């Protein structure tokens, strides 16, 4: 799921937040990419729209 900021400012550190959901932490670690080719293709795509030097990422675990 991708959530866009409704009214981003020019100086905002981000304009969207993407959510990725997995059944377990193990799945997140082992099934994030389908294979090495998908890892390569996605890495190339990311370079086109994410400023990796200014962006960030974090992981959260749902409780309950």
C-alpha cells in the first residue's frame, strides 16, 4: 500500500509512505524478493524515484 501526503510542502522530507505487509518476520526476510533478478530490477527502479540519501526506512511489527 502506498500512502501519499495530502498537501506536501516543498521542504517536506517525504511525499509518500509505502507499507509492505508479510505474514511473518521470516517471510519478510526470505520472501521480500522473488529471486535475484527481481532484486536487481527493483533496485534499478528505485533509483528513478527515491532519493536514498534523504529517504529512510524502518520496520514495525504488529502486536495482537
